[in-house]
C-alpha cells in the first residue's frame, strides 16, 4: 500500500498538486488517537527525533547533524548560548515556536488541516 501512496504522491507532484493527505498524517504524532496533536505530543515526537539525529550522543546537534532541518539563520536564532549547537531544550523551544505558528486558532492542538499548512509542514519536519 505504501508504494501505491508513493506513486500517487509522485503523480500528484508531477501534475503540480500537493498531496495533503500524505502531508497531514496526524496519527504519526498522536498517541492518544484523538485526531489532533498537542504540544506535549509534538515535543515527545521531537525528543525522539533529536535522539535519532544525535549519533555521537553528546546531547547536542550541530548544523551537520541537523542536516538542513534549520537554516543557518534559524540555528543561530535558536542558539541563545551561541555555541553553534542546539541541546534538547533549545531544539524543543524551536518545536514550541513552530507549534504555535501552526496553531493559528490558538486552541492548543493541531489537526490534519493545520498540519498540512506551510507552518504545520515546517513543524512536521522537526518531528519525523
């Protein structure tokens, strides 16, 4: 089934269409299965992602380990101690800021529609 979904996504991209159903997979970050992501769920997913991105297990991510998830300017802005790396607390602060941007109604949850927005997609890159 995943190859069929991939084929649909490729075909849609070739035609210039987004594949919102694929981009808005809330269930990947929704352990309580309520159809939305709250900040705690987003940060739990982000913490797992952080650990995956930290192969040397030094507790920080540098630009190389972030592998393009943040631009140089975003990394600099998210790095209050200016050491060129993000620790988990700093990474989760970026997640919180992107969560807030993806939650325009400020209800504290993100649904599939919000996750498929540009701000939601930006958040999702830090979670998966």
